[in-house]
C-alpha cells in the first residue's frame, strides 16, 4: 500500500477567516467539516486536499501534513526508537478514522492517519 501523504491541515484561531483567505487566494472551494473545520477542494486531481481548523487551544497556528499508515500504534513505537516524539497520542474521530501528532528528531510536526474501515 505504501504510506502516502493524504491531506494537510492549516491551524488558525478563526477558521472562517482562514477559509475566506484560501478561497480568495487560490480559488479553492470549502465546505463545513465539523464544528471546528472547513474542508478544502483545491479543484485539481493533482496534489492533496486539506482543511483549516480552529482547535480553540494551542497550537493555534501550524501547517501539518498527514501520512496514511496501517497501524498508528506500531508507528508510534517506531517514532521513539528513531528519536522522534509523540505530541498527541492516537485519537479517534468517530466514523472517520484515527490520527496522532508527532515530531521528527529536528522538531518538525507531522501527523499519522488511519482511515476508518
């Protein structure tokens, strides 16, 4: 299967304002995706689609990419062995999938994603 980058997330304090910025900047379409997010359609079959999200807590501003994996728990174990760090443990989004936030040894954030089956 491989481990593709499956989406991006832009953190903010005002998801509607961020949505408006990216819609006007790149002509992206957006739809509401839960209470905190807007899901972007970039209008292209190239690249990946993404979200803007206002978490309501730190970190407010971030850009994150998510890599699809078969087993988040297995990857979390490997992160520690490779000198990385888990910032947010595996967390389920009911009916959608699970994610975790991690740091590589240089301190860069990235996400792990496993879609619901």
